[in-house]
C-alpha cells in the first residue's frame, strides 16, 4: 500500500514538473536587436522588462517592452511584442493599432492597411470613435500614397475632410494632377480654419503659380512669410515621444533637465560635465547641445579657460557657428582682449539672424570702443526682432521695432524693405511704397523692393 502511494506521488510530481516545463518552454522568448546595435544604456534599461516577460508572459509586460522598442525605432521587434499581446488579449485594439503602425513603418503597407481596415470596421460610435476613424482613414490614405495608388488615396481622403491633414493631402493630389480650380476652394476653406498654416499657405502659393496669377502669387508669398507650423502631417506618430524619453540616453537627459532647476552654477557645471562624459563617442545629437550649454554656464561663471576647452571640443566636431564664435569673443572679453573679441563678434554677426545674438554682439562692440559698429548691430537686432513679430502676425509691435531700427541706422536698405512689408500687411499701401522706394534709393539692386513697386501682369 505504501509502495503504491509513493508511486502515485512520484507520478503526480512528474506530471506537474512536466506541465511546468511545457509551460516554460511554450512561452515565447522576446526577440531583441543585436546588443552591438543598441545603445548600452537602453540595453541596461530594457533588461528588467525582458526578465518580466520571461517570468510572467503577461500582456501588460509585453506591451511595455514593445513600447520601449518602438520608442527607439526598432519597429520589427516591437511588432513581435505587440503580436504576443494580441495573442494573449485578442480583443486589444491598442495592440492591433500598434502592429498596424509598425507594419507601416517597415514598408509592409498592404498588411498595415488590412489591419487598419479591420480596426475601421469595428470602431465604436461616438466622439472618440469618430476621432479614431479619422486617424485610421488618414493612415490608410498615406499607405495608398506610398504604394502610388493615388485614386484610392484620393477617395479615402475625400471621406475624411473633417481631418485637416487629410484635406492637405487631398489638395496636394489635386494640384499635382493640375486640378487647380478644385484645389483652391479646398485650400481657402482650410485656411479659414487655420489662417497661419504654413503647409496650406505653401499649397496656395503652388496653386497660384500653376495658374499664372502673379498678383495672387505675390499676396500668397507675403502671407507665407508669416505662416507657422500648425497642421501636423504625421499625427499618428505623436504617441511615440513619451516612450523614447523613458529609456536609454534620453531618460538620463530628461532626469538631468529635472535636476538642474534650482541648482547653483557650479552644481550645474558638474552635472553637465558628468553627462557629457556619459555621452562621449555616442551617436547622439545631445552631445554637442550639452557642450554648448556647458559653454554658457562657464560664461556665467566667468571661466574663460573652460569656455576655450569646450569650444575646442565643438570645433573638433566640425561645429563652427555664430554661437561658438560669440562664446570665444566673450571669453576674450573677460581677458581684456578687446580687438580680437570685436573681430570674432563681427564674424559671428555674419552667420546668424538671431536678434538676441546680435544684441550681444552690439554689447561687445560697445565695450571694445566701436560705437558706430555697435549702433549698427543694435539696429540689426531690432530689425530682426521686428521681423519675428511680423511672422507671428504682431504687426503693430513689428512696425514699432522697425521704426527704432531705422532711427539708429537709416542707411540700412533691408530695414526700409522690411518696414515696407509690415506696412503692406497693415494696409498702409502708400507708406509701404515709400519704404520700398527708400530701400531702392540706398540699394538700387534690391530686386524684391523693385518687384513690390512694379505692377505685375498675369500670364
């Protein structure tokens, strides 16, 4: 009897161990890119996620691992994670939409479209469902465009006119196929909703050029100069940014940005030096950015030697711009090397249209005893600041800034031209023409001013 009981116990234990072994063996292993192709800091961050999916095979953990890979641009590997989520949770629309996105990004547009069409058919009713349907139709249309199926793309964009990016793509197709008369009303209706849209203003200019209406071309070009990015053409990718910021070098940079508030300059310099050491020799745009920030901190700390070392590091990266020249000029200023500082400041002025940098240049030139050059640089700073206000449609402020600029340097033909543009936008036509003429009086070869004074003829 005892023997039978022991045998039964052994059989049960063996069966249970076999079951556990089968369960373990049946769990899919996460597929990751080769370690040598990944940022070591990302590998370090993602290891706990890999361990978690191996341990529990839970859909939430697979989703988190997929989103981490997605944030780094490993679309194929992310898709495998989302497919496992879909196997564990067949009703997960989020997993299906992530798979469709990854398929799109890896060029498998037909498979991506099939996924999107399935999601479109099952979208819920109501406001949220309407938003989801608009986004899905837009992604399907973009897939058709990639496949050069323009008829299908046009048809689905026409179904989606409530979505501004879809209106943009439709108008673009109409212009490309020379259907200008149909495209222009669509563009004008869209501009009523987003008057400062850079993308729709660009399409408007293209359409008028195709028509040969030069008066309209001129008006559209002036409006384009004040346009801004306001219609995202890749809204389906916005969700990725938070995942990118949670892992790898981007997480370290974000943590640094949060730590620096309230610290002393010495603490900030120490943090920057540690982060720069961490970033060294990594293929990231953060490295030169933080070198520039270190130069700024050392400028505030009045450490010219450290500024020089940092600028040399930037120069070794083939970075030679107005900012680096200006930091060098300011470090020389601290050492009373005024002539060299003034020379570098003037060279910096030739490389930038940043009004704040031009004001710093004016200050250096004034300290160096070059009053006339300083006044010209200050006038230029006011002019550039005024044009920023003009592009932001703050026309009264822009005109006032150009008035100040011209009071300091009335010999600058560009300032007269810029004030003419501002006054034209304000409806002060005669005053604008007077400014354009003043520009030509000082620079007879200023073609844009001449065009403003020359009546246009339509083709």
